[in-house]
């Protein structure tokens, strides 16, 4: 199996107001997010790629236009946890690139959430 990944970055605020008042994530705060999309295939295309990285530019555009420097509570229909964002980006990517196999989202350099069906 061949696997490729590409990393995308954005900054945004959010608030997990359903958590207890003394939980740090209940307060309004922001992160410098990292999104990593993984594509996998048992075979390569005629150019020797799983998929040309340039074909993933629509994800950068989507992230920049919809998420970057936004308040995630205003743009997401679900609670804006890293786990929900990983699934959201996975579904968005899989609808465009059937080779999509996983998406990881980082809120901090030490934390990652991954969605892999």
C-alpha cells in the first residue's frame, strides 16, 4: 500500500461551552491548527503518484476560506473538537478523492485527533 500525506495550517478560535466552567476549554480560546490528510492506494497512477499533491489545493482553499481566522462555533454544525474536525475534513476530502484514508488534526504541538474509518 502506498500512502501520501499533506499538511495544512490555520488559526481559529473556539469555545467548548458545554464543558464545566472550570474546564480550560470552556473559555474562549484559539489554536494554530494543523490538518494532515492521508491518501492511500495499492497502485500508482500513470505518473507514479497515489495522487498529485497539486490536486489537493482545493482543501487549502476550503480551509482558508471557511476556517482560517474564524470562530469555529460559527462555522461548524457540531462541537468544534479536534475529533469532530478530523471527521469533517475526512468526509470533505473523501467526497473528492476516493484514496482518502485518514485525517489528523492537531490543536497543539503535543495533541492529535485522527479519523480513520
